[in-house]
C-alpha cells in the first residue's frame, strides 16, 4: 500500500470521526451547544400558614383622609418576624410622607418585592433604601439594569426572579406571568386561605389567581391590588367577576388601576365580601 493510499484512508477516517461527533447537532438542525434550560417550577409549594397585617401605603384611591393619594401602589406586609414591602408607588415624597404619617419603621423592612418595572411601582424605591439598604429585593430578571444597579449601589441585595420563588416562610411570588408586560404577584398563605397581592395584573387578574391555585393547591381568601380593568366593557367585566367567583375567590379588594366600573361590578356582585380599600387601609389576617 503506497503513501498516497495511506493518506487517503487516514483522511477518510478523520472525516468520518468528525461527522460522527457532529451528527446529533446535524440531526436536530442545530449548530453548537444547546442553550441551558431554565429550571422547572416545583409545586405545589408547601407554604406554612402565617398571620399578620396588610397596610396600603400608596394608592390613588382614598381611604385614610390624612394620607396623600397618588397614582401607584405599595402595600406593607407585617408577619411578626418578617416585614415585606410589596411595590413602592411612584413618588418618593408621597411614599415617605405616608410612611411618616402611619409611623412605619422603615428599619424593620426585611425585603422588597416588585410586581413589575413600571414607574408607579418602583419609583419610590429610594425612599426606602436611603433609610434602610439592608434588604433583599425580589425583582424580575427582565428588569432594566439601571434599576438593578441602583438597588445594589445603595447596598441592597437583588434576587432576580423567573420562576415561582419563596420569599420567607408562608410567602412566595408567582414568578413571571405575561408576555408583553411581565409581572409577578405575591402569595401569602393564611389560616383563611391565600391572600394574593397584585401590582397591576397586566397578565390578567384571573390568570394570576389561577397561577396561585396551581402553585399551592389552596383556596383563595383575598385578592387585593390593581386589577387593570379600567378599559374593559361591561360584558367583559361581568365575565371576569364570574370567573373570579367560580375560582372560589372569597373576598376582593380592587385598588389602583382597577377602574371605577370594575370596582362597582365587584362591589355589586360580592356584597359584604367586597372590601373598599385605598391608601391607609389595614387588614389583619
């Protein structure tokens, strides 16, 4: 066997080995390595029952006349050993003034949870971090880098959320919902059932409730926060009210961007289980 034949055979063997190595990618129609897949949510979540108090610190609906109203939402969750602030409204000054009027100790806040990146939910962040930067901040991983850097530069620790995430004993976020506007809601397990706090419900308030039930397997006691229904017609509002009822939601407290027509429809349908909430409203659970 001459040298040319040996070289030809060697080359053929090398080409065969290379083709074998890349065969899986060629069969899959891919080039290079597959991207790493995100971890799958593990549920139902095992959330212990908690008791505590909710207080709305920021809202455009009045309740306590001594407090200032402004477009946005923020709710304090006090659980004894843990205090969570869900969203921070839109204006630092308004949030700070309402906090002072309600004699809230900002130093007791352990973590912030942001529903989504819109200014009327994150705008008051520095009003908290200027006094207490020793907090964990749970924000969606899709938040702008400027918001993340502002938080970390102030000394806070940022947890980037994609899947459902346990914040503390008995409390979790839904993880990302929605496509055009990503959002998460906060779930608190209580002796009465789930309390769900919503920022704006851009993905749909019904979809948020369904996700909370899917994650926990528990019944829903209360849904409080923005329902984002201000532009919906009466027929659609009636459908949404009906779906919330069918899902077993016991009490409703639509605030912020819910819209007066939606509030009226929920008020009429839920009767005594409708909660007239606004800035300064508190609820023990």
